[in-house]
């Protein structure tokens, strides 16, 4: 039995097997073990869910084939804070119980035993119609739809109850302009450009459907930007080495992070390509590694260097958790799963840049990408070769690195006029 693998005291086992959740807690314990949770953490989760079990018992709740509902969980949280008896700060205890209840609900969802009673936001039908219009009339790619959904959702949330087909009739150009300028003040160039495109296509959709009396897409301000106006900032070779040397490779986390940093330094790939890398993308017999395209670029099939191969083997053999996920890099705490979102990998890179004592304008994975491109340009590699390694589909994307080709720039520099001594 699963509970006997974690608990020894007969009294505790009787309490956990008591109605109404006893049968579920036995299976929940087995689920936690399969997910790779440590036994002391399993004991804590089960003890905390036991509070919910006792409360449901007092309320006369009977375990049904439908399982729990959101209403059951909300009722527990309304009652529990005033009745719990714990040692230590109350908020710390409640936070631990919330974490355990979330794990239990996650387990119930996977088993089809949790009814979340979802409450759809007021703007959801409008957002769904817009995304369907983008698919049908603009033939938008899924990656584009993800970006559009995120930005338009942010705009609709700012409108509140107005975010309905009927409410949009009161939308004004001033509302659109004010929202965009507020957002733009906290955004970088790429995020600002993405928001511009999303708002304009959404407002065109609204005009097409008759939700707004006039076209408001021109109300989105055009903030002046200049192509290739910035200089790429990357780590120097010495800085990159210092960052990698700051990793403690005696731990599972360190082995994973060192493999990630080595890959970023060697290939200059995007963080998303590292997160998406799968086990079958490492072609050991051919000494090759495949990075799938992102952001409309090209797939990159590159040589698997000895150093990268050794760091990957060290991680795969000694640190990677056992998992059915095909992705190479997983989080190091149960439940083991791939890294979700770009923020996870960016925070890893930023941690080691700070640990190395390096001051950088940005501390994401692009520091290594810019560094590789800068090294290749400085070594005299043609821009076509740089574009191929970086996975750029168009050579114009690589032209930003002409600004760090100091040898070529010196050839076109004008001589400084000498002052006439007379």
C-alpha cells in the first residue's frame, strides 16, 4: 500500500484512510510518489489535505464519482483560518496548506475528479471571436495567435465591463491612445511593436464586425523607431567564462545549468530553442545537434562539440530526473516537467551573471547569442555564415552586427581634420 511506504504510525494511517477522502488519499500518495516527490514533502502534503478531509467529514460530505468542486474548496477556505490550531505564524501555515490543496486539486483534475466551475471573463467571447477571425481571414500562425491573445487580453482587461460587443460602441480614440502609451512606457522595442500590431488588428476586426462606429486602428500611436538603431550587447569571452565558472557542478541543478550555459555559449541559440530541445534532437552517432526554428527563423543542424556532448552526458546520466517528457531540460523539483515560459531560463542565466559579479544592461540568454555573433564577426566570418549559425532566415536580420565589426568600420572611418599650426 502506498501510505505504508511513507507513514509508519498506525494512528496516522487510520486518520488518512478515514472517510470521506480516505480512498482518494491512498491514490494521491501513490501519485506523489510517481511524480518524484520526496517522502518528507509527501507527508506534509497528506497531513495538510487531512485538514480538508476532516472538515468535509464534519459537513457530512460524501465522496462521489464527481469528486470535489471549486465550491467545496472555497467553503473549506472560508472556515479553516478561524478554526485551525497550529504552531508558528498563521500565514506561513496557511500558505503550506494552500500549496498542498493545490497539489491535491491537480491530482483530482488529472483523474477527472474535480469540477472547477469555471467563470468565464466578460471579454472571453469577444477574444475568442477575434482569434477565430485571425485564423480564418488572416491565416495567422499559432505563434502569432499566442502573442495576439496575450496583448489583446491585456487591453480588454483594462476596459472592464466595456469589453463586450455592445460596450465597444463607447470606445474612443483617446481610450486607445491612453492605454497604449501607458503600456509603451514600460516596454522594450519588441514588446511595444507586438502590442501595436495586436491592437491595430483587433480594432480592424471590431470595425469589420460593426462593434465600433469608426475605424480606430489609426488611434494606436506610431512611436518612431529606427531599424538597426541599437548596438548589440553581449558578454566578452572572459565574462562568459566567468559566468560558467560560477556554476556549482557538484549538484543536480548545477549540472543542468552548466549544460544550458555551455550550449548558449557554444551555439548562440535562443533560450526558447534550448527549452524546446528534445532527446531525439541530439544525434549522437552523427555528432550533430538540431535546434528547432523559432520566431520565423530556420532550423539549425550544428556539430555536437566534444565539450557540449560531455556536459549533456553528465546531466543526462547523473542529474536529469526520470521522466516521460521528451524535452532534455526539466525543472529539478517534483513534479518534474519541462521549463515553462522564457522567464525560467532567463532567471537561470541572470542568477549566474550576478554571481559572477558582472554588470550588464540585460541578463538574459541573448547575452550569449550576441557574444557569439560578435566573436564570429571579429574573427572574419562572412555574415552569411553568422546568419546560418544564428538561424536567421533573412541576412538583413544579421546586419545589426555590422556595428561591432570594428575592422570594417575602421576602413570607412573619415580622417580627423588636422588643425593648421600656422
